[in-house]
C-alpha cells in the first residue's frame, strides 16, 4: 500500500505541470465576453418571415422522392446488365467501314441498273424508229 500513496510534493508537482496559469486564464472568455453572444430572443428576431419565405415547407418536401420511390430506380446490377447488353450490341453492330462497303456495293449496283436502263431506253427508241419506218413503208 505504500506504493499507492501520493506525497504532497508529488501532488504539487502534478498540479504545477497540468494546471492553468494566471496568464493562460486571462485569454479565456469572461462573463462580460459571454454577454456579447446571442440570446434566444436574439435568435428569434434573426430571421424574419420574409427571410423564411424562400425556404422549403413541409408541403414542398412532400414532392421529393421517398425510399420506396428510390427502390424503383436502376441499381448497380441493372446498370451492369445494360453495360453487357451494350457490349453485345457493339459486337454485332455494323462499323463505319462495313457501311462504306455496303454503300460502295449499292452504288455499283445502282450504276449497273442505270446503264441497263439507258441501254433499254436506247433500244426502245431504235425499235420505235424501226416501227415507224416499216409503217411508212407499208402505208399505214
């Protein structure tokens, strides 16, 4: 038990090391300093009714999303599935080069059809001319 007792000198040394000095205490707030802080009455007059008109009311907040509303939003898993779907679409989608190839092929086919049409039109003109000559010759 002799080890558990504290001597007066040890107690005084501890107090000197850990207590606030007069100089330290001078920088603390005094009662007069605290009088300058706002009171409850000051707080009541701080915001006027006009100031409060811009704040949201309970009725305004009723329109905000609730927990149940938020449950219907997409989750990370939903977005991951969409991401995978997009990867599949990208894998199967035609690229610009594919579309250029198709465009070139179509252009070639259209050019061929145009040439055939022009040739056919020329043949029809030649046949009409021939028919006209035959009809004149026959006397129709």
